[in-house]
């Protein structure tokens, strides 16, 4: 180092040392003192003293979330006294206890800007043991940043910013606080505290079957047992395994499925709670599902459950805690109540694909007979009966054959009571015939709550199975599923005229040249809305029915609208619409011997209102002009002859006015 720089370095070192000594000698200043932060909770406030907390948005105090502590347990008293999330509640109380605010303003005029007016702010009230009046009532406004929010005390105008986003802690998100706090966020949804390794026995009951699994010590190998006893002392601890102790129909046990059940027991959670008085209403007075887990030490945990319909949420109670009715998602429910295929190696019911020649389907809608159009497997499928003019949809038949030749049940049923499964006199049956003369019958019964598909019986076997929802839908298709239900495929260029005939607002849409269309109603020309006319014409370019049903004469009980589509080649498509039935509108097409069913929105698009197709003000002006012309004729001494009156048929306002003028 240069000799002249050495004294400078020494001086700099001395200055640093002096600064450090001076800093060490100064008292430390807290963050509160440095930024003049103010404690917002009452002096001496302790979260352990709080026995009640209320939260609500704006003026919706009647919808408030109420949390109450009894001994060491928190409950959501505003939600059927459900158990509360202790950790979440105590964390929030601790945040309130430490709440320090940095002053912003005390002007009442700007409270609206911070969303701190009474009817927009979030309200938090906390009560201490033995006190009727809230120990603290805070109003929480909009957030200042992702982790800071504005608050004020009730009855005061002073606004503070705090270093916690209290709204999000209460489950309210977004810039505009429009959604009130939800009691669901504060409910303890974990039903039980169980460790997989503590479970020694599991009994599972579903509507289909009962299974019992036990954890047993593995038998020791014979060779090891004959060894020197002194060497056995150094052997490993006993090994355990799960076995199927009862039930199972003779099928091989799959330990992987039970492992899933045990893991899911540790994390099983509900979506929400419901009114416990509804337990009987939802079927828990005689629950179809039951799980009992036996634990080390002799404790048993029993879970009772029921579903109102397949694929829906389940209702669950714990035995001994029937005052809490839990709602559980369908997928979470099925993580405990596994399908039979997940726990056992079920039998394969697949039929041989080679040589299938005919398939006969019998159901509510009648019988359908499908057959190959030839004596080999490459021949196309045709519908031999009923005789219909619509083409067969080949993909639907292939789907059905695919299910039959890869038929895998997802569950099995115990017992031989056919009535229980809807198979004593089944409505839906299917017969498969092969070219060698052999055949098999498949019958479908009721729908399984767990599998979501239907119960199945092959031939006259005693064993009953359950199918998946997907296989059920493919196995017994409706008549409409088997047919191509596109009933119209008309480009705009194909159409010459469309007449919609009905008691109110009939109209005629006619081609004028290649690109122009005219619209009229009861002989009056109307100005069209071109974009709506294009949409109306597009309806006929890809018109699909939802379903069909066979009728002896193909007639409707009551026709309310008739649509005649005249094509440029001279042919006419006739569509008659009836009244809606269960969300579908029946229709007759031309001289078809069946009834087509359209979805309501499709039926409405076939016969739109005039206001959709034309300019309403033009219709009104035309009516007023014609009425005025008739009025002037009468005032000039002329009478209104009958033909002119007839031209106003349906325009009640014009006829009434004209007749009144004539009388006077």
C-alpha cells in the first residue's frame, strides 16, 4: 500500500469504531415508536379471554358468522354448532391481539373511499368471558396492498392501516368486498383423527355387500421355526399383513385398495355441515353405508353414511356424535367406500366378439332388432325393426358391441333377492346371438348408488353385478341413440319460403332474388333484421332432435305451431310442434311414423317471435298509418267496407279504432 494511504485507512477505521460504539450506546427504538403505530385492541386484551366472536358484512348482521368457545373447544354456533377450526380461530385472535395501526385520517367524509362506512365494511366483534358488551368492534375496509388493510374502531372516524389483510383472513377476497364471511371457512371439516398404523380391523358395508378386513401377524416360515431358539432371539419383530376375514364372494383380495382406504381415513374431510334434524330425511335412520375402524387399545370409530341419489354428495355422521351432520363430496366419499373392483379381483364377463350376428334390445320404448347385413363380421349393422326412415348410427352399435366384448363389472352383490336389485322382472333386457346358434341374455335392474350404473344379471345366474355409468349408457341405448337424428340439412340456398302458422304472430319469410328476403305477417310487409334472419335460416342447416319415440300413427295430441319449409326444388318439409313435455317439445315431421323430441330452446328457434325478426317500431308505424288512413276515409264521409276490415284481421287495436270512428 502507498505510504500516504496508510494514515487515511487508520483514520477511517477509527471513525467506524466510534460510530459503532455510539450506536451500541443508544436505546433501541421499536417499530411502533419509529412509525407512531397505535395498538388497536383494548389495553390488557388477551386472546385466551375471548369466548365469542362475530363477523358480518355491512348491514347483513342477521347473516353473521358466530364463533363460540366452550371450555377449550370452539364451535360455529351460527352453523348448527359445528366444531370450529381451533388453529384458524386462535391464529386470527392472535393477529387481532397484535394489531397495530398507522394513522391515516380522521375525516368522516373520506370513510367511503376506504370502504369503512357501516354498510360496506366488514365487522368484527369480540366478547370476553362474562361481558355482554363487545370488548372490541373493528370495521375492516379495503386492502391497501396484498398484505395490508384499512381499519377503524366502531364509533370512531380515525382510519388506520395495519400490516395484515384481515378481509382475506376472514375468507373475503377481491377489491370490492361483496361476499360476506362464510361459516364454512371456520368449520373443522376433518371428521376424525386416525393414524393408519393404529388400525387393526376395518368393516365396510355398502348396499351391495359387506367386507371385513383384519390386520394379522404373518405366519412364520417353517424353516425359520426349526432353527436354534438362541438364534430366533435375534430375529426381526413380528410382521403383519391385512387379510380378508369375511365376505368377498370368493374373489381374491387386492391389498392396494385397502391401503388407499386406510390412507384416506387419516385425511377424510367434509365439505360442510347440514341441519342435523334432516338426518332422517336424508336416510340416516337406516343408513346404507357403514364403516367401522377398530384401533389399538380397543377404541372403535363408526361412520354412518347415506346418499340421496347416485353421483351426489353424501351425508355422514359419526356414531356418538349424531348432532353433527356432515356433507361429503362424492369423490371423497368413494375414497372410503371403494367399489368392489378396487378391493377384489372380480370376474371378467366379456363375451366373444367373433360371430355376433344379432342383438335384440327390449325396454320401455319397445323392441329394437339389430343384425349384420351379411354372414361375416365385416358386414354392416342394420336395424331390422322397427322400420324407420332414419339412418342407423354405426358408432353407437360399435360402442354397444365394445362394451359386451369387454364387459367388466365394477362391483358385485351379495344375496339372491332379485327384487332388491330390480331384477325380478327387469324391464330392460338384451339378447346377443352368434352365428353358431348360441346366445346370451343380459338384464339390467335398478341404479347403484355407489357404482352409478345399473345392476346386471347375465343369463339366469345367481350372481348379480353392478356396472359403471358409462357402460350402462352404452349397453342399452335408446332408439334415438341408435339413429342419426339430424332431421334437416338445408343451406340457405336450398330454401324458397318458410311459413310459420300459429294463432298469434304468424309470418312468412320469402326469398326475393338470390340474397334478399322479405318478411310479412297477415299480409303486411315488415322490415327485417338481417342478422336475425340469417340466424333463423341457419337453424335448418343442422337441425337435430334429442330423441324419438314410436307412435302408431305418428300424430301429436295437440299441434300448436306448424312450420312449412318450401325448398327451391319444389319439395316441402313439414314440422308440427306440440306442447312441451318434461323439458322436451314433441314434433311430427312430414309423414314419419314416429314423434321427434326437440329441446325447448331448439323448438323456440324454429318459430321465433316477430320481434326477433323485424324492427318493432316499423310494425307499430305501419299499424298507425293504416289506422289513420281509415279514420280519414270515415271523416270524409266514406264507409269502411268489409274487405278493408278483413285486411286488418288480428290487429285488434286498428279494428277497434276504425269501428269507433265509423260509429261517431
